[in-house]
């Protein structure tokens, strides 16, 4: 059991607060730096094609709500977004008024307890797990697994990089990020209880010169029992 009371998550409160404060300050500049999100939208379309109407979807690390929460909400699904950054949650509520958003640490997500969000038909985690050290990413995936109904779907994306809790400059701030090479990412996801049913790669060059080009990995996953 870690010091913050969540088994498997041992980032200190100060480290988590520092990450959130960076994104509070970045705010709308995030969408300006990443204006084209074709890979993310394509993964959202996969969910829209696979899910029945009025599905309940968890958006982990929802950011500003754009484009994913809006894409899924506009299609008639019930979207619940969570993000550690209060500033991002405020922007998401303005951008996607039909969805529900909470400021919530990933370590605090669970199927039970006083702040429970309930169970979901699907979840998205687009570039949110990169904010965790590698030792915590399997636990985050298992937490998402526990929030999904049987055969629930997960649309997951990570940046391909062999790094662990590495400080990097990002839009005038320093954040800490982790990543995997694609074969190792597949192993981590499958070991966390998911079947990978599809994947695609995107070579991405952000609009901001402060952020280097990257290879984005998108996985289509299904919860195994």
C-alpha cells in the first residue's frame, strides 16, 4: 500500500499537484499546439461503430473535452470525463455541456466507494497514461478494467518512447512523461486484462515548435473477464 492510500499508485501528492498545475496554466494552448487529432478522432469512430446507442463512456484524462468527449457526446452517448487539472475540467464543461466532468486523480477511480463513478460500456485514455511513471501504468489499466462491464471497450493511445517518468519541456512548463516501444506496450496492455483487437500508428508533428514530432500508438482493446 502506497503512502497516498491507493495500492499501486505511489506518486507523491506534490508530484501529482505539479502535473495538474502545469496543465492548469497551459489551458487552451494545448489545443492550439495539437490542432489536428485525426488518430484520436479515428479511434472515437471505432467506438461509435462498435457501441450500442446511449452507451456510458469514461474519458480518462479528458483535457479540454475536445475532440473526444464532444465527439462521443454529440453522437448521443453518456460521457463522464475525469482529469486531474481543475483548469482542464472547467474548459471541458464549457466545451461539452451535455457531458459530465469531474476533477479526479486516476488513483481515486474505482468501481466502489463514496466517490464511485459506476460501471461503463467503454473508456478512452488518450495520452493520459503518459503522465504516470511506468510502475503505475499497469495499475491504471487494471483500474480501468475494473470500471468496464464485461466485454467493455477501451480506446487507448500513447506516444511511442522508451522513457520512464522523464522531465520534458512542454509549452513553457516542465512535465514528467513515460512511454513504451510498441511491443512492450502491447504486453503491458494484455497483461492488464485486455485483448487488443486493432491498432494504428500516427506520425504527428504538433503545431508548436516547443513540442517535438512524435509517433502516436492507438490500440483498440476489449476487456477480458
